């Protein structure tokens, strides 16, 4: 069998694998092979995301991942090259029940204690931001002006281009088909082209991370769930550059994509799977839900060709799985972002590089994100997921 060697093998050329490979290379570990099963890079979830970035989480570690990542995205072109196209239009979260509002006030206080500029707003103030919103049943809203959206494709390809300039190798159409172990160590990753002997392997396979974990006989609880994104024809009655706005009670969200409105709502009842066709039946529920909060949307036309579906990579607690595996310390997880992998990719790459090169992630404490939590801890799910 044809054999190669590399210091690190990164499985998956999405935004997370690209960030991991970049951060390794930027610290001098350039002998990396990035394996991508598709014919080209950045075709998985990264290319199908709604591209939102926000600080507004309920768990401190998620807020910290966002603070680090969004700061890096602000300086992406000068630090990495390429473009992140970060648009800090904010995230506006609308709340209509007292219990949730109490939690959102606590979340806002937590975020502010970490230096995030989250504000609480009265319902009437929402009308200054999005006129014609139904606010009579709202209790309040939270708004962070430093949230927004970005260009995930630009970020991932920017990381990959710089990483390859530094010496890393990208292998397209090259799936990892087996992970060879000797006792408690990975020795090689097998591909249809042969074996790659390596010192480190990083599972950055997005929605397929569970399958890649199984190649090493590991149980990595990440499952793919379809999520659809819908788009209107150009529609001026929703102002340009509104924040990414979420009606927390229903889960309906929208933002502007140039002159169109991009919107969606997760179908929580759909079982896991890899179906990538747009769910047109679900669209009716999404529209019915959305027009309750934003009645003006009833007047918008749908741009069928601009709608798409992608896969969320969901863990049981909606928290990512990061770091070295205790049973196999030279295998690392960088997956399970549960719909937040774009916004947490810069921090993830930096932390995985620390795990490998410094022995342990230290810029942000990721102990509660390690895979061991599923076997020996009561899970603390992230509450702010949509
Ligand atoms: C509709 C939708 C909306 C979203 N909105 C947001 C948002 O607003 N903000 C946000 O932060 N996140 C959002 N997400 C989530 C975000 O897109 C993901 O968390 C992120 O893209 C994960 O990146 P990744 O690199 O881990 O995965 P991917 O981009 O899926 O990359 C994984 C790669 O691994 C490759 N691969 C898999 N198995 C193998 C193998 N055996 N060998 C080699 N290669 C393999 C795949 O082909 C793929 O290219 C959204 C996702 C969807 C679907």
C-alpha cells in the first residue's frame, strides 16, 4: 500500500478543519494533510450556513468562544488573508414570556460581565429597529451591536489558502476510510490512495463527525439534522441591515441578504438524516410563524431558486466537542457545533493547536467541552439554540 507521512491529518476541509490546519501552520506545524472526501473544499455545512455570528449565548464558554472568534474575524484580512466580510449589524432576540425573559436578563448580565455590549430593550424600542414588528405581546428584547453575519466561504478558503502557502497539503476527493490504532495511539489514517502515518489526527468532519469517530472505534455523539434557509425576492419593507432577528418564542429568524430577506425556523421534529433537498412543506409552517411577528412579510415574494438546505451537526447538549480524546490522546475532536461552527471556528482552530502544541488548550478553558462529559457529567445544555 502506498504510504505517506504527516505530522497531523485533519479530516474535513470545512471552516473548522481549515481553521485548525491554519492555526497549526501559523505556529510552525506545517506538515499537515487536510483530507476532503468531496471533489472540492468547503462544500459541507460551511457552504450552507446562515452565516450568523453572535455573542449572545447562555453558557460562559460559548460566549468566550464568540468573543475570541469575532475579534479575529474583524482582523481576518490583515491576519490571515482572504475576506471574512464581517457585518456587525447586531443580533436582536425578541422574548414574549416572563420565564424566558428572566433567563435572557441573566444571560445579558453574564455577557456584559465578560465585556460584551449586550443591551436589554423595551418592546417599543424594537419598532425603532424593525418598524411594523408586532410588539404588543413582547416582554423585552436583547441586542448586541457587535453580533452580525459574515462570509463563511471566504473565511474557510482564506484559511486554506494561507495554510497551503505555509506548506500544508489539501487532498480533495480523498475520504478517510479507516483510522488505524495501536493500543492508545492512532498510527495512521487510511484513504483510497493509501495510508498516511501521522502523529495527530483531528476530526473536523462536521455533520459526519460521528461517522469519522466510528472509524477509530470511538463514540462521538454528533448527528446530522436538516435545516432549511429560505429567501424572499428583493423586499424593501424590511429595512436593509436590520440585525439578525430571532423571535425566541417561535424560533423564527430573519436577516437581510442584500435586498432580500433570508429566513428560517428549525423543524425540531425531523429525525436525523442527510437529506439536502429544500423542505417546501415546512415552508408553510415557517411563513405562518414568521408573519405573526412580522406581518409585513406576507407581502414578500419567495425566491425559490435562492433557498437551500444544509445539515446541523448536533450533540445531545448542543455544545461542541473539543480536545484530545481520553482513550486515544493523539486523536482530537473539533466537531458538534450544533449550528454555531462558523462563529466558533477561529477559536476552535486556536484551541486545537494549543492542545497539540502546548499539551492543553489554555487561552479558553474547554474542559466542559471534552467528550468525557457524555459519560461522567450531568449535561448542561446550551439554552440559546434556534
Ligand atoms: C442551514 C444552516 C444554517 C447555519 N447557520 C449558522 C450560523 O448562522 N452561524 C454559525 O456559526 N453556524 C451556522 N451553521 C452551522 C455551521 O454551518 C457549521 O457548524 C459549520 O459549518 C461546521 O463547519 P465544519 O467545518 O465542522 O463542517 P463542514 O463545513 O460540514 O465540513 C466538514 C467537511 O468534512 C468532510 N468530510 C466528512 N467526512 C469525511 C471523511 N471521512 N473524509 C474526508 N472528509 C470528510 C465533508 O465533506 C466536509 O467538507 C448553520 C448550518 C446550517 C446547515
